[in-house]
C-alpha cells in the first residue's frame, strides 16, 4: 500500500469520536465521498502491550480509526495539538486498487492524552514525523520521511465513562 496526498475534500469531513460502552474502544468515522474510487480495507496495527489501532480505508480514503489501549493511556500535561496543520486528503492505494484483505502490522505504539483526555496523540514506531495533515475535523495524520503513517492526533474526544461495577 502507498499513501498519496491530494487537496482536501470540501467541506472537510468531521470525525465524531465515541466510546463503545461494552468494549472500551474509541471509534471515529468520517464518510467517504460517494464519488471516491479506490480500495476498501482495514489496517490493524498492534504492539506487545496490547494496544490495537485499526485504520479503516473506504474507497481509497482514510475514513475511520478504532483504538483499544492496554495498559492505560499516559496522561501528559504537555500534549498540545500542533499549530497550522495544512488540510488534505490521505489516499491509500495499491497497484490495482482492488479490494484487499485486512492488513496486520506489529509495531511500537505510544498513546498520550491531555489532562482532560479530550486530545490524544498516537505515535506509531520511532521514525521522525516530517509531515502533518488534517484529513478531517478532529483528526490529524502524521507521516514519516518515507510517507508511511507515523501517528495521529484525535481531538474533541468525549470523556470516557467506565461502566458501573454492578454490571459485572
């Protein structure tokens, strides 16, 4: 798979984050334009600690993200959304753009959250970030020098409300 950057979709899609009450999974989706063309697949990135990030690709566009974090997220008072991030569309392609099976990748994942946990910074691997791109309201993608995904910024995340212990 390759990543290609194109001008932003107008209006910029909006990702609305939500917590699944039963699984503690944070999910966000932005609709793909009906005229978009390309592959549809999922890319699952996991690390040894149990963190799982699933990137959803719909008609060639990064359109969703699911995150399961074990152990807990590290709260960092210095986490701040980067300033002046240009807008764009992140297209994910293959040589033939035919439907592709889900892809699984093992790697290093670090997740930090703001004190109020409304902002999350997800780092994939250790490569330096060379480019940031706002692909939707509330979702910024980071790329490394090779154009590979290097991280994400998730903003406007609602508070996580743990289930009552009585439910167990």
